[in-house]
């Protein structure tokens, strides 16, 4: 992604299960089995602390660490404070990517100014945004240095395909990475319940329905999903999903049940 050698999937950390030992083992397992992207946020409860403990003893250049700050902290002074606290909880000296969690009423010009300064100081390597739609991205590109944005992280899965209509191709055209959160969740944090089509396809490939959902997201190799995995087996299942090649018939059957957008739709968010 934009010159960075990132794994095809990452590890998400929203709403961790509470079994800290298992979660930390899962993170370390993922890092030792080819995953190098970890995603968290200041608003994800204790996830930064959990991740920080899991990363102890692991070479810093072995992982690409992402965190996010809230829009009410989107001023140069407050985002610096947020970053300092996140770095302390994570036990690192810098973040690879720092995201504005959502736009709300954030002043994009001021936000970018602060992020550019943090980047110059080496406290972050790249900056980006999350939960931005196309109009938000266009506004961002119109502020000074807004075109330095590395990536945008949005909800994208079989039940939330709206970004395919305009945002995904626009970001590809402008060489802006696309990260997707909650590959197994519909809007409202409800788990996507595999229907008969997903179940049939999973049986044909001899994999789980969740692996089919993940394979679908990575099918074009232009989206990096961030599935949460609280157990080692879940991490391995996610890794194994990368070996699944969905056939044209598989994709057509999924399209009939979860159709691609034919017009602009509001951006889905969780």
C-alpha cells in the first residue's frame, strides 16, 4: 500500500472479548505468521493497553501500527495530547499511521496542520482518516497538504457495499489506501448471519462462512480488511482465507443476494 509492504489482512481490536491473555496470544501469533498490520484507537476501551503488552519484546519494525483520535481532539494541541497518551499505552515511540476517527465537526485545515507537524517530528510516519465518504475526501484534498493522506478506513463487507459505487474507485485513482473494518459485522454491530448461499459456497470450498466473507473482501486485492481475532484459531482462519479463490460463479451468486450498488448511497458506519 503506497510503497509500504503490508499484509493482505490486519488485526482489528474494537470491542475485545475481555480474555486478555488469549487476545495477546492471538496478536503475537498473527505477527509471527505473516500479519504485520494492527489497528486500534483511543476510544477502543483498553485495547491500546492490551496491544502494548502484547508487543513487548517484538522488534518495532516488524509491525505497522495504526491508531485513531476522536474528532473532539482534532486540533493540533489536543491531537498531540491524544497521540502522547496512545504512544504511552502502546509502549512505542511512534505510530505508523494516525487516523482522524470520523469527521464530525473537525476543522480539516487545522487537523491536517497538526498531523503534518507530528509527522515532521517523527511521532507518526503517515496520517489518514476514517469513516470518510467521497465528499469528505474531496473536502480534505482541498485543504493545504490534504493530498498527503495515506489511507481512509471505512466499513466494507458483503452487507455494506456502498463504497464500491464511487469512493473505492476514486481512492484507487488517487493512490489512497483503503482499509476496511468489521468484515463480519452489519451496521449496528450485529454479526452477519450467513445465509444459505454463503453456507453453500463455504461447504463447496470446505471452509467457514466467515472465511468466505473475508475472501470476498480481498478478492480484488485493493482493500485491506481488519478483522478482530481474539483467539489463535480465529487468526489462523483469517490467514487461511487468503488462500481461497472465489470463482466467477461464486461471485455471481453472492451478488444476487448482496447486490453491488447501482447508485450513490449514504456511507455505512458502525
